[in-house]
C-alpha cells in the first residue's frame, strides 16, 4: 500500500485507522480516528518495546538493565498524559464529526529524546540507570515523532494539554515507587 516498513503493531493500527475512515465516509458515521504519540501516565504498564517512559522509570527504580535500541539514543517522542487523552475523546464525543483523523500527542513541549529521558529520570529519582546501547533500531521505528495538534485544536478549541512533561514524569515516578513499596511489603 505505502511501501514502507511497519511493525506488526503499526500495521494493525493502520488497518483499524483505514477501516474506521471508510465506515465514516460510506455511512456518515461520526467516527474519530486518533493517531496517538506516546500515550502515558501514572498507571501505564510499559514494557521493553512499548511505553518507554513508564518502563524507563520502572527499570531505573527497580535496578534492572535497560536497552536503548538504535539511533544513538537520540530518538525523540512526544508524550501526552492519559488525562489529556480522555479529555480529547470527551470533547470529540460531545460534538462528533464523521470520518475525522486527528493526531494526539504531546507536541514539541512534551517531547524528549531517549538520552534526555534517561538523564532527566536519573536526576528526578536520584538513581543511576544501568543501560546498554544496541546498535540496531527496532523494526519500523521512527527516529523522531512529534504530533501536530493543529487540526484537533481548530475543531475543539476548548481542549488543550494540561499536563507537561515534568508533571508526567513526577506522576509516573510516584506511581512506580508506590508499586515497588507495595511489592516489597508483601
């Protein structure tokens, strides 16, 4: 279709995106397609290849070893708090439009590279991360993704991002610390 490499996860998202758009077009269904950046928050259960901020915090606090895959650790992602995601969906649900496609992410203000995130989380937690560099990037990965929210904000001007990157990291760190304390208390 587009002759580019996608992960299986990415291909499934693209298929759902196209199916929703077609239902909206054919049947006038008020369907919103939200193309998310890094959706995150204090309850995010990140794993090695998905949910990088929560997993990075988890590994930093638990003392595990973290792997940075490719791009010399300079890959950039924008991060949006789950609270802002829910608010965006509520705005759409209150005034839906047929077959609309929106980017939904943290924009430039909430973007951070892998190396910057490691440094920031080490500062905030007071712990040093044990990490290694793997020279091969993940299949279908992008070096930089920063969402443009202009279309969504023009359709829903009452919505805006309310949680900045610092607050997102503080909440994830507090949540991970509480989970670790609970696990060790058992």
